[in-house]
């Protein structure tokens, strides 16, 4: 792949994404939600979940897998439970529609959960966590994907990349947020290596024969590996269960079967749980939440960085300098 790049302002990146999606037939509300999300992730230097994802969104639309005009349906399921039926549309709009009720319930009950069902989920989870943490709530989120990942000790894909995310509010400054796949890396990272003609690190994946590989094409045809051996494998299994059967939605293997060889964005569910520190702690909130700063200072004081620091630094640069897109990718996106 060429090393040439194209620089776009954040406003240009947003409009580029929105127009691309509208021209592909996506409804205006969905296009706005997705363009906002992709501009944010690109601006935070998260290339595998930035404008690159327009390729998979448009492919999903062209193959008729996703409903471009799906209107998510919000359900007040119980005192502490919200559900949103995405009706086989993309997930970002469903989250946007369900978030206000989730926050209201969390502030009333102290804890609340939101299940998003029947959604095509292609995005990072951390923007959702940041949105909740910015409102003073702690939160966790998880979702399965397609069965691309072999369990620890195995060689046949069973689990998805199954990301897990966490957000913690920090009054007066940006929240603490992390988001990671329970596989050694996100699948998009392997695809970006393939597009760039670069080897992947050893330990990310195995080939179709179960042998370790650094060839991204062989990895995509074989199986990805969980991070941390049996520990990552167990976490991935937990996510399969919590964001699958618990909320009445698909396992990663079922998402793959539903895909039926189309190789598009996974269709499944997502589970988000929000916590209100003020409800948990009452008048002791300030006393106990100050302990978070003590913890963060202990990390920063020895030269380590907090999760999300790199993204926030990239965000500050992008607001001034815009974002860089590989020229080849930019031209490919323009053709859409």
C-alpha cells in the first residue's frame, strides 16, 4: 500500500462519512449516528474503527443484510432494565435512542442495564462508555461478534473477538475509558496489516492447520487467538453468555451462521450496565471518589499512562490538525 496520505479536517471527515453512507442508501438518522461515531474514532487515531469501517458498512448495505431505514424500538422492560430492538439495523442509532432511559434508570435505581438486540455491530465500545461516564456514571459494555477466535488450547474458531469496555467518570476532566477485544487484537487490525502488506506479530493467530502464523491472509482464513491464554478465553466465554443467551440474542457461532458466507458485519446483541456512584455512596460520594484520583496518581507518578490517555492526546491534535487517511483507502472510499 502507498505511504501517501490525505488530510481531512474533522468536519470534512464527518461530511465525507455521512455523504458516503447516504449515497449507499442508508437512512439519514443512521447516517448521522454512524458518521459522528466514525469521525470520533478516526480523530482519536483508532484507524481500525475509523473511516475504514465505511467499507464494511457499505458492503453490508449492498448485500441487503442490514435494514437501511430500521427504526429501533425502545422497551421499558423493568425497573432496572431497558431493551432496544434495533430491528436488524446498525447499532449506533439504537444506543443513541436507548441511552436517555438507561441513564434515568441508573440514577433512580443506582444500577441499570440496557440490552440492544438484533443489531449489526461494527463499532468500538469506548465511545458509548465515554458518553455515559461524561454524565457521571460508571459503565461496562460487552458484545460478541462472528466466531473467529479459537479457545485456548484449541484450533477451531468458537468465540468472537468479544470486546469488553469500561468507563469511569472524572469530574472536571475527561473520563477514564478502556475498550479491548478478548482476542489478542481486533480483527480490523489484521485486515489493516493485510491491506498494508505487513506481517502480523506472532501470537495473534493460527492458520487453517492450527499452526502459528504471521501472514495476515492465513490468519484471516485460520483462527485468531484469545489474549492471555486461558484467562482471555474464559472472559470471552463470559461475554458470549452475558451478551448472548442472557439477553436473548446470538452466540458468535450463530452470528456467523446468520451471515451465511456473506462476510459482513456481525448481527447479534450488546449488553451495557450503568452504575450511579451518587446512589451507591450517597453523602459519602466525594470521600470515596477521591480514592480514584489517588489510584490514578499512583499510576501516573511512575511514568505509566492511564487507559484512554493516548486517544485524548490524539483527539487534541485532530481538533487542530485534522486526520490523515491513507490515499489508497481514501480513493477506495470515494468510489463508494
